[in-house]
């Protein structure tokens, strides 16, 4: 049996290069020769704490997105061939993860890349792009109407119309997921998009579609946002999203959304990306708990404030037929070909061995030093 090299968590706190058997693609599967792999904070959580891993889950290859070349395809895969440039969303199991020479993924988790997009840029897209598009168009999430330009008419699910002139808000808009959420709301057709992020990200976020930007460091940021939304014809937010999902971000949002309109009428729908963190940033401190269900403090923050809380579980997207069949394989190539979605800025890890690169990338995530950019690892192993 042929083998390949991979970077994997072998126990809590232990990251190693290991050999794994190289699989043969089965029906509806694609084997990808990985050139670049992307790391996210969840990789760091799992390495440092064993979060959401049991004894039988080791070794666990890291990386949730990749880009490379099709090596082989299984039965039923007729629209991809050997050598095609692709990007993939890499989950849930070790054989499907990104930081290995060959990864095996379902066809529905693979997007063909146009020549206009560099491979390392493509590797930065798939995981948080998927989160954002699933949040906005997936069910049971916001489930907004799908523009006919995104998919064939036969694939468009029936949805209730929404007022696209209503203000919407993205907290943490400078983060990778936040950048894609701004773009997803723009793609949905919203014309008034408020974005909350560090001021150094404001100019870039406006190029993605934000129409109003606010710095969460400002001591009067709540008053600024309340005044601005109050001056719109709607006077309140229809939708808000928080990909940071930390106690500090949600506390700020509870103050913003409480005052965004009268207590009567339709609630503001707040989408919150799991896991939910007791800490104050997406890189949750080791002593701060994380939760996959709403903790009591979150429910208490929004009690009586006419806000509908929507937990977003990206790993459940395959339970929604529209999301499974369209978000990555159909919509992403169309958006890239038209230039309608932009990759995150990339921090490319190229120095030292592959293990050195992964460790350095995880340390940047651990220390919250990858603000506004994506950690992408050059996965060329030494001969």
C-alpha cells in the first residue's frame, strides 16, 4: 500500500509528521495532491486542548482548507479530471483534512479554480467562505433568498422575500469569516452593510461591500452604531452576525441590538458562529471554556431584547441539500470566475520544514497575531 506524509496531532500538545496510507477515491470522491493547506483557530484549539477530540480520533491531521491538483477521481465524478486546479473544504476526518500530501474529499467539497486565482490564494477561501455562504443562504440558518445568478433556476429553494434595503451588521468583519460574511450579504443584495472591526481593516472591508464601518476599540462605538442605524429609514437591524462568538463581542452586540429599534415587531436575527467562547477573542484563552450549545450567560445577555439567536454549525451543512450540492462545487467557481468574491489576505508560511511552518502558523493563531489574514502553509515536503 502506498503512503504519504501528513502533519497530525498525535496527542494533546503533540504535533508530528507521520505516514498515512494513501486512499483510492470511491464513488463521488476526489483525491487531491495538496500544494497549500490553511490553518484556522480550531486547529490550535484541538492541538492545545484536545477540544472535540476523543482517544479514537488520533492521529488527527490539521487544516480545514487546501488547494492543489486533482490526482484521481472516483466513479460518478465526470466534471473533474487529473491535473485540474482545485480548492477544497477539508473535513471531517483525518483522511479528509488538508495538511497532508494527498487528501480525499467528497466531490461536493471541491471547487475548480480559474486561472486568474493563485493556488495559495484559493487555499485561503474555502472554509470561511463556506461558513459565510451557509450562514446567509443555508437552512436552518438565515436562509435568505438565493439570487438566480448563483445557481441554475432548478436549484433555487423557495424562500420568503426580504427587504434588502434594511440595515445589516457584521461584528468582527476584519476576521476571515467576517470578510466573507460582508461579501455574502452583499451578494445576497443588501445595500446597507454595517461592519465592526479594527480601524486598520476599514478601507479593505469597504472594498468588500461594507457601507458603514466602526472601530470596536472606540469607547463610544455602541452610541455611534445606535445613532447611525437610528438615522436609517428602518431604524433597526434586520440581521446581525458574529463570527467571533466571544463573550465580549456578544456583550457589545447585546447593547447595540437592544437599542436598534422598538421592542415590538420582527426580531433582529443574530447569527453566531459556534463554538461560543467565555473569553474575549476568537483565540480563546486556555482557561476560558468553549461551548457547542448556548451557555447560560449568552441567553441572559439577550433576554427581553427582541433578538432571535441563531447558532451556526458549519459542520452540519451537509444536512441541507441546497448547501451541500451548491455552495462549494457550483457557487464558488462562478463567483471566482466573475471576480465577485475576494480571497482573504494571506500570510504564507514557507520557511523551514513543513512541520516548522505549521507550528509557526499555529503559534500566530495562538497569540492572535493573524488579524485580517489567513494562515496558509506551503505543503512541499522535503524530498
